[in-house]
C-alpha cells in the first residue's frame, strides 16, 4: 500500500495493490499460465489463484470443485487423475489453454524476470471444501522449490477459509504469510484478525458501518485488508477512499487506471475533493439496502457452511 501526500496539500490517499483475480481473467481463461503471465505484463501488483487436489494427488490450478464449467472435462477434480485425463483437457474459453498444475505457476514465479519484480506476491486460495490433505501436498511441493528459490517464502501468501485449515497450515508453513479469505467480517474479526497477516472479504461485507470500523481496527493492528471481486470503476474509487490495501479484480488495466493512475494524479486539495464528491457507488439507498441484506446472508452462510 502506497501513501501519496502532496507537500502543499492536506490530503493523504492510500494506493491499494492491484490483485489479478485468477490472473488477467477478463481477457484470458481464468487460472491459466497465460492469464497470470499477461497480468504480470500488464503491471499487476499481485496475483490470486485457486488450487484443487486431483485423484492422483497433483495440485491443479482450478476454482471449482468440478471440471465442468471451465474445462472440456467433467466430474469432480478429486475424482479424476491428472495423469491420463486432466492433463489432456483444455479450457472452454478461448484462446484454449491447458489446465496447469501449481508447480507450473511456481516455475513462472521463480523465473528471474518475475521473481525480481519488487513486492510481487500471489495469494493461494485454498478453499474450505478441499480435503485438508492438500496442505501437506502443497507444503511438500513448495519445499522442493525453496532451496533454490527462497524468495518464494515472501511471494506466496497462504489463503485460508477456516480455523481447522489455519491451524494445520501454520504448523507446515512456518515462514509464510497467511490471509483469511471469507464472506463474513464477523468471522474475520472473531477468529482470524489476530492470527493472520491480511484479510480478504467481499465488497458487501465492508460496505456498512461495521465493515468500515473493521478496516480501521485491522489497520490499527497492522493487518492488511483486501476486497473482491471489483470490476466496476465506481467501486474501485470507493475502495481507494476506504483505504483498502488490495483490490481483487478481473481486469488489470482497468484496476491500474482507477486505483493507481487516477488517485496518484490528484495534484491538490481541490482535485482530491472533486474525487471524493464523485464517489457515488453507495449513494443509492436501494444499493445500500441490497448490500446490507447480502451481508446478513453471507454471515449466515459462513456460519452454516464454512463453520465460522
């Protein structure tokens, strides 16, 4: 997070990280090597991606529990072998791409021109509905890279959804940073705030007064707050004014323009006040009411489904 403060102005503005959601997924098949590579070429601050475990215990870069939505295959990832099945699949979205294993992403991150990018990191989203054994497989894989690429311990952020996974992950990944990912700021506040380095929550969870107080509390404790999935430029402006530390979205160029270039170009108090006045995303009472209801439903779902 960068702070820009004009020497002749009284305003301070926080510049959040741009976090490429499943890579540059607005223009590429999600969670593929080309999506990550193009996000890096565009100038993203960070990457974000999901992992799943195949039947033969290979770590696949995949958001869904099943192969059906994004690939030419079918069935649960955990029920299919990488070798002899998933390795022959491609994405449905063009340009069609092979389905990568996570070791291929690590190969990308450890390339000299990538590992040398100042401050680059990747949030590895390990969903709560994975088998917990995925943590052991991930640890073994990452350990095989660390001897030659110790910087990976700084670049990889372990994304966790529940307390059981966090407890196991902390025993395995002793020198890594952890990020709570979830849909309830109550869960973030009650179970994770003191136990992780950053917290990633949907926009709706942070839109109310409780969410705004949570951001301030997290910053007091030197914790970073991310929000997702932000693709509307008006939302991006709101995130900047909330002093969010990282904005997760699909379109890297749009994010860079709206959370980096435009805020950094504010030259004086007058320009800053105009920027604040144009923050209209939450001006609609109907939208605020909708987000409030979404937040309540997410809190309930988090408790009932995820267990926090």
